[in-house]
C-alpha cells in the first residue's frame, strides 16, 4: 500500500471515530487524563543542587551538547551512550581532557536503558534519530528521570499524547530542546511584545527553509532523508513555530484551534533519494515545499513553511504582526512601530510608522533586552557557541530551572503543540487540504496560566 493511502486510511479512522463537523473540519480525539495523572501546567520539581546528566546520542547534535556542558555551571556529565563506539570515545576523551571524572560509557543496543536506570542520574538528554526519541523518553520518565529531547521530540499525535500522559503521571519534566526561542532577536522581540510595544499580536509567521543538499549524508544511516521519503507534511516545524507560539501565549491565554495544509509534489526530494540509493523512488512522500495555516481560539493566525529540498535561502521567517507594530527577522531584521498610539491616530492625516533598522534597531532591542539574556550570559554563550550562542542559553536555562526548582521555560504541552503539526498537516493534505482540529493537550486548561509570571 502506498504511503499516501496509509495516511488517508489513518485519517479516515479519525473521522469515523470522532465525527466531522458540518464545516468539514476533521475532529481529533482528546483522550481522558489517565488515573493518577495531573496537569503539568506551572509544574516545578524539587530543586537539584547539581544536575547529573546521561547523554544518549552523540552524533552532530549530541557532540555539540557535550561542548556546551563542559562549560555549564551546576551540571555533571555522568554517562555517554551511542551505538557508534567512536562517538562515545571521542566524547569521553573531551570530558577527561577538560579535567572531569570519566563518565560511564555505553555502546550496545540496550545501553540507553542502563543509563536511564542509573540512580545517580537526574536528567536524560536525548539526541538520537527522531523515531527513537519517544521510546527513550518514556522509559526515562518511568525510571524517575527528567528528560530533554532534541527537535522534533515527537512525530505523531500518539507520541505527543504518550509524552504528555507519562509526564503528567510520573511528575517528571519533559522538555523539547527548541533552541531558536533563545536566539537573540527572538528573545528581544518577545520582550517587545510583552512590553506592549507591538500592541496585540494577531498574526505570526515561522518557517524552516534550509537547503539540506550537503547534509543528507551526515546523518547516521541517512535516517533523515529516509524519514522524508516515508512521511510528508511539515515534519520539522518547531524552529519557526516555537517562538511564534510563545509570543502569542499559546496555552497561556490562547490555544491552537484549526489547521490547514497544502504541499507541492516531490521534485528534488525524489531525485536526492534516487541519487543516493541507486533505486527508483516514485512514491517519495516528502514535498519540496509545505505550507500550513493555523487559526487560534482567539481568532489569530499563524503561517508555517517547510522547505529543505530547494536552493531557497535559509530562513525561519519569524514575523510578529501586532495591532500597533511589527517585528521580523528574515530576510532582514527590522521593527516597525506606530509613530503614535493606536488610540491617537488621525485617520484623516495618517503619518505611518517608524521603521527601526541598523543602529536604531540595535538600541531598541537593547532597551527591551529579555531578562533571561543578561549581558554576562550573552557573552558567555557567544564564547562557548552553539548556533551563535542560543544553544548554550537553552541549556543554561534548563539547568538553572532544575537547580532552582522552577517551572521550565518550555513544558510538555509546548512540546506536543509544536510537534503535532507533523501528523496534522499530513491528515489535512490527504483530505484535499481540509481543516483539521488541533487537539487541546491541556484538556481544557489552556487559559489557566494566563498572566503566569515566567522569568522568560
């Protein structure tokens, strides 16, 4: 059976099980909260003075994480696990050369379970291929460990619900390692929005446009290209999506409600696969371009794009459209604000907006520096590195919150909301771009945290 037929069959089951509204909106099932589970909204675990970490997956992302954690205050690298022994040895050598105690080493197929069962580990840090993220995370939480999972943490609705349910039942943090919310422009733009400079945010745009021609062969067993062969839809939404959701207070005063997706055919994707495999691949599922439009409960909209098969220039778009202002990062960084407040506009003689760029933009963003991003932390982050420093700030905040018993900047509901676009977009596309209901992973509590005082 072709992949598109399988997707259509799955979606048909969804429709038959949950019904379909008169407006063609495909309903999605929200399961009852399991017995003994409780909401993780605003959850703060017991403080951990020194966070002992087990790293599972030491390829491109995992090896970069080791570099950052060698400079991380309050964190200890306790275990290293990868199926490739050379990756484990390289990481071990770096830890020892930096003057730290040699961590435990695991290279066999079940080694990750041994890491999760270790009583001296507080946090499991997962940087494996996408399809192994959830099994490892579920097992780790069952072993009493907090988990941090590389993007995308989950690839299906079932995986999203499994992570939510297990986190709620075990009372363990389950965070996705979405680094782009800590990029410097995004953090300042978020602060601009929260300071009311943009008015009410009514629309956002995010994307992952990245030509991966030279990257496909860097992934172990070419797993990422293989995933794109088997799955269509927006399979990598979170980099562009996450910062937009934060600025629009998703599940902190608003919620994602309905999604519609459309895609192109597979042109370059199929050729990439055939050139590497030497085999014909007429049913390559991943489109060269996928577009998704989402409407929120409060009547606001979000546009997402996914494009990794063409020479299109790198972009995460990141655009916030407010009633009184605009902030955008790509293709150029700029902020536009009304010259006067909305209530004082003379519509008979409008004077437009003030456009900030260059030194004026730098001064504006500095004046609205995110409280997390202190000058000292920014300097250290840029020194240590990791996508310009945002990776280090992401890790620093995770460890800081665990050490101080604080709610994390991103919770398990953020994870589920940002990841569910993958399967929901496939369902929409399989049904002629029909609208699909976005499930409420908070189970009706999306407004509980409205105005909650997050440090971030």
